[in-house]
């Protein structure tokens, strides 16, 4: 099941670096670069970070049936806040 695209604001270079570090710490093989895809046994997502506008767009293209899109968005937003996003 795919979810609507999530747009996060206030994603500065420092916040973006922190988010990638945290994803890797949690076992997500997160690629280098500002756009791409993340593949996981349970979910997949595409992402694009724009340093000029300090925005991150994430689209979960495959999710487990037991996790609602709203839950994924809430966790993503909380993780960004923990890394300093406003």
C-alpha cells in the first residue's frame, strides 16, 4: 500500500545529516545523496531533500498492512523534530 507524499519543512543540512544517521542506527540501509529510495523487508520509501528550501519529501511506496500511513507520518515527523527540525 502506498501513502500520500509527506513534506517536512525546516530540514537543514544538520537535521538531514542527523536523520540519515538515525535511520542507519535503526538498521535502515539509507543511501548517500539527496534523493533516492530506501528499501526494507517490510516497507519501501522514496525521498528527495531540497537544501535550498530545507524541505524533505518522503513517499512510502510499500508499507505493512498493519501500519497506517498516519502512523508512519507521525513517526517521521517526530524523528525530524528529535534531530532539530522546527
